[in-house]
């Protein structure tokens, strides 16, 4: 029976995640959230617009 020790991988992943989170500012997170919301709203509006155009053009 083979036993795999994942403690090194878990430690490396956790250390990397913590170092990334330590360098993030609240301003960066806020900017990312706002841009994601704007992108979702624009995507939804464009899909509605294209759906409306498609209904008008369809024969």
C-alpha cells in the first residue's frame, strides 16, 4: 500500500495564498468587485439588446 504525504503541497499552497492575501489592499479588492459588477451589468444589457435586435431582424 502506497501512502502519499500531502503536507508539503498543502503547506506550499497555504503559504502562497497567505502571502498573496497579505499584499492585497482593501482598495484593490473594492476595485475588483466594482469592475466585476459593472462587467456583469454590461454583459446582461448587451445580451438583452442583442435579443431585442434578433427578434426585430428575424423573419
